[in-house]
C-alpha cells in the first residue's frame, strides 16, 4: 500500500512538472481589472483541492528588505495537528508582545530603546515578553540586549496581523 501511495504521488508530481513546463503555464500577469490575479495564479499552479499561499515583499523603516513566499496544500493543512501551533500563536496573543514586535520591526532593537517605551511596562515585564517571543521564534537575539524579527518571520507575522483585521 505504501508503494501505491508513493507511485501515485510521483505520478502527480510528474504531471505538475509537465504542466509547469508547458508554454501555457506562464505566470499570469496582474491585470488592473482582475482583483484576484494572485488567486488565479495560485489556481493555475495548484492541484485540487487547492492550496493556501502567503507572500510578501517588505522594506522595513530601517531599510531591511525581505521577500517571502510559503504555500501549503489544503489537505496538508487539514491533516496537521493544529494544537502544535498553539504556543507559537499564543505568543502573539498579548498586546505588549505585539507592540514589541511592531517597535522592533520599526527599528527599535535594543532593550534600552524598548524599555524607554512607556507602554512596555517594567524591565522585568519587558524581559518576560521578549523571552516568550524568542521561545516561539518570533524574535531572535542578535547580540546581548539586541533583538530582531528573523527574516523568515517578517512576512508571516504581518500576514497574521493582516488576517486578524476586521
């Protein structure tokens, strides 16, 4: 049975590669009248029952530039153990941690700069929140007392915030 699944998967991959190599598989260009140009491009490239893609090109106020793209099939997402994401998501579920991320993305990188912000609480509270964000992978320590959002997390955190908008 495992061999059948592997054979089927290889056959699907070969079909996808063949479609991608066809001239008709060219990337759909944005059309001013097509509000869903990115969605149409995803559909052109994804197998049924579909996929979820997030992507971004971000230049932060301090000048760093990040480009990121991540995609997953719906089947893979629905099959995942969602409880594994709880710790990573719960690290974002605090107003002070979100403020910390925003301040760091805007260029405040040292604990001294962050501690000067009146809404970030005491030094002890600040370090507690920084530790939570580092443990969840939303921040990394770049030097003693200096923090940054890892490049591979910049677009995902902005995507989570965009998805939370009403």
